[in-house]
C-alpha cells in the first residue's frame, strides 16, 4: 500500500533523488526532525479534534477558517475547468 502511494505520487527520478538526499547528513537530520514534528502535529490535531467535538464555537471557527482557505481554491478550479 505505501509503495503504491509513493509510486503514484513520485516519478522514478524523484524517488532516486529523494533517496540520494536522505543519505546526506542534512537529509538524515530532516528525517529525524520530521518524525518528531509529525508526532507533535498528531498530538495537536487530536487535541483540536477533541475541542471541536466538545465545543460548538471552536468547531464553527475552524470551519470558517477552512472555508476561507478552500473557497479561493474552488473558484480557481472552476475557472480552470471552464477554459477550453
């Protein structure tokens, strides 16, 4: 499953470049930091989800912020679909 996602997302050249980078000291450092950061993001997202589940105002604020982000993307997508 994971392999299929990588192959669907990246070209062979991109994967090879990524592997080459990950073998460098910088790539190894970023990998370690990304793992830590993903743990922190996961904790934050669980807390946010719990807050939204328990608090109507937090949920509404989150939905408004997400719509502010998504709305321009939807408009742009619709414009691109209308072009011949």
